[in-house]
């Protein structure tokens, strides 16, 4: 008999996972954080697709991991945005119940359609985002400024518009959809984010920010701040549902998603900081080119592996 049973050693493990898997998950979380920090979207798509393709995890495990990660990351972002007085609580509070309802409904829809269909949807979603980035790159003067200067220019335009309104010399912009106040408006602004988050396991910010911006017709900074609050509460609800349903049905043990989330949260946080700094110094064309290539690679992998 050999001195070491090589069939059962399997190398060093941390929390039941090999060191190689741990390092790989940290790198994946870092890359997802950088992607999300650079473009304020797409990080969740990279995280979910990477866990499916490179580690072979199913959505029953991926969803609670992503939800837990979002609770910490977007919770911290919500606190920062609230401290900076960017969160419009009067507009956010009516949307929270719809976001929670959406993520719960989306969770069970995602389970019903299965991982293979979710993979196709992720691939199509990434393809659409890649195409959008390419179209923006092809626009005139798309790469002559940094993201920071563009944001400053947008803020200046909005300030000019507000001053004109105050003087009575202009009317508000009519861009976007004019929706009546009430439950219908709250549903349109809150439900889609929750549905996409529940089905695909992504944060949903890539859906919510444009809704806030063009349907809610608010500034970009407020849209991002409001979205961070909605994503946080939807992720809290998603975590509770995913843990209760997964544990009660025997699909997961609660230790597994908690361990993976603890591994990925630091990488996602650090990656977000790095991505935000890159956004301030790199030309927009470069940022969007990297983003488009990343989303195109995800789409190719997801659509050809099913």
C-alpha cells in the first residue's frame, strides 16, 4: 500500500475548496469589480458567466453568492451615496417593494427555465451590451475625452438647464417617457431590475440606471445612487429567498455560498476601486473598447457552450 492515498488527498483545501479554485475566484471577482468600476455595468455578467464556465457552478449556488456579494458591495455604495446626498429617497422608497417582488419572481423563473437557458440569456445580454459599446465607439469624438470630463460636461449642461428654468427662459427637456405618478410608474422603474437580477443573477444596475435616467428623467449621478439602494434591497431579498429555498430543498448547503461570497467580496471591492480610477484617467474609447471585447468574449463563450 502506498504511504499516501493520492485518490483522497486532492491537495490543500480552504473551506472545502481547492487553493486553485480560491485563487481563481478571487481573480474573477477582481476582474468583475474592475469591469463594473470602469463602466458602472457588466461586472455581474462577468462574475456569473465566469462561475458557470470556468468553475462549473450551477445557478442554485451562483445566485446566493452574487446576492451576498451585492449586499456588501452595494450596501457600502449606498452609504457613500447617501452621505453625499445623492440618493433621492422620495423617489427610491416606492420602488423598493417592486424591486423585491421582481427578484423573488425572477429567482423562481430562473430556476424553472434551467441553467442552459439562463446561459443563453446571459450570452445574448452580453452581446447586446457589446454591440452598444461598439456603436458608442464609432460615434464622432467618442474617444477624445475621458469619462471624468464627459461627466463634468453633462453636469454643466444640466446646471445650465436648471438656471434657465429658474429664470423662466426654458422648459424641461422632453426626452424619455412621460409616465404618470403612482403604482404604474413605480412598477416600470422597479420591477424590471428585480426580474433581471433574479433570473440572471446579476445586480440589475445595468437595467435600473437607464430606467432612472431616461424614464425617471433624473441626472446620471442620482440614477446611479438610487440604483445602488434598489440593488441592495433586492439583493437582501434575493439572498433570503435563495438560502431558504436552496437549503429547504437540499440544493445547497448554506456554508458553500457563504464561503464563496467571503472569498469574492474583497476582490470585487478592490476591483471596483481600481476600475473607478481607470475610468478617470483612460480615454473613453479605450474603456469602451475593453468593455466591448470583454462582453463579446462572454457572449461567444456562453452562446457556443450550450
